[in-house]
């Protein structure tokens, strides 16, 4: 099945009564594209991904308005496994790999929800081609991998669920520039293989290079949006997120 449009309309999210993290956010991830979300710390980027993946409740947050749809399916209100089953899969912030399990065991954990689908072995092969270092180290404990390798494993584990849309939360955070570039190349390769990507990134230059469209979140609202070319040319984006001009 070809991927469909992920559409967020007028999304409002609160944490308790005092924190309104998103107010009236609308954005789209067109099929087959990489869409980037930029924004300062606290702008609401992670909250947006939590709302889509159904994990907001684990953080005491609630969707208090708006809709999240994937094609003709409503995602808001679904539990996380049901969102994954519909093909929308998040790579959590901070990687969250299982450090005491091996690389292989981590990958298998990512495929559990998709156990009944055929092709799990083929998916694993494809992931190991994408990340040769994971193939080399497949029997090692994941906790022994470098930060960049752990990020690769976290992405690989999410790919085991055969996503149509991959939600990435700051995948290059804390990585050396060369490793960040490699992660960027991998995101491009995953996208070329047909998976749409919603990419949250503090590395705005990398994100705008990878993405077709981008949004800038500021204190819970969309302040700017457009094609990556348009945003790369915007004075405000250049000054605030690209550190030039
Ligand atoms: P960062 O890059 O720092 O992760 P962000 O853009 O991802 O920032 P969020 O983490 O989504 O921003 O946070 C948006 C707002 O919601 C912030 O004001 C934050 O303090 C608040 N917030 C996030 N999680 C919670 C929570 N579990 N309880 C209360 N407030 C929260």
C-alpha cells in the first residue's frame, strides 16, 4: 500500500491545567516526503510527536482539540500499538535502546508488533544493509555501541515495524558532525525507499537539506512554514536557526 498523507489540524495539547504546549497547530507530511520541524527548546516539537504516536498520556499530556489523521484513519485517541499498526512509528527522544540486550534482540523487539506480517526477515536484512555496523555488531550488547551507533539501532528498531511514516525526534542530538552526516544520509536513503519522514531537528541546516517542506514552531504555534528552499532563504530562519545573516 502506498503511503498516505499525515495531517494535523488545529492541534491543541495541554500538560495539566497550567501548560499549553501546542495551540492550534496544523501541518502535513505529504506522501513520500521528508518534512522538518524546527524550533527552540520548549517550542513543542517533542509534544507534537508524542501526540501523533499516542504516547502523550505517559507524560500526563492530553489532546484538547484538533485532529490527527493518516489517510482516512483517525489517529488521535489511539493507543501507541494501534498507531504503530497503522504504519506510523516514532523513534523516541534519547534513543531508548535496550542496553543490556544485544543488537539483534533490540531489532527483534521492534518487529514484535509486526510478527504476523510476512517479510520480517527481509526487513531485517534491509536494515542491516542500511546500517552495516549493526550487522558487524549484531551479537554485541547494545549498551556498548557508540552514541551514533545507538541512534542507528533506534532507527533500525523502528524500521522493523515496517513504517509508512517515520517520526524522528532529534536524531543527531549530541553526535559529532561526521556521524550526524551519516545519520542524515541514512534518513535520505530510508525516504528514497518509500518511507515518509517527519523530522524534528535542532540541526536546522541538515534538516532543511533533507526536507521538502518545513515548519517552524514557536511557543506552541506554527510561526513559519514553506518549502525548505523558502525557509532557507528567510531572514528570520537564517538568523535564528542557521546562524547566518
Ligand atoms: P526540547 O527541544 O527542549 O525537547 P520541544 O520543542 O521538544 O523542546 P516540548 O518538550 O514539546 O518542546 O515542550 C513543550 C512545552 O511543554 C515546554 O514548555 C515544556 O516545559 C512543556 N512540557 C513538556 N513535557 C511536559 C510534561 N510532561 N509536563 C509538563 N510540561 C511539559
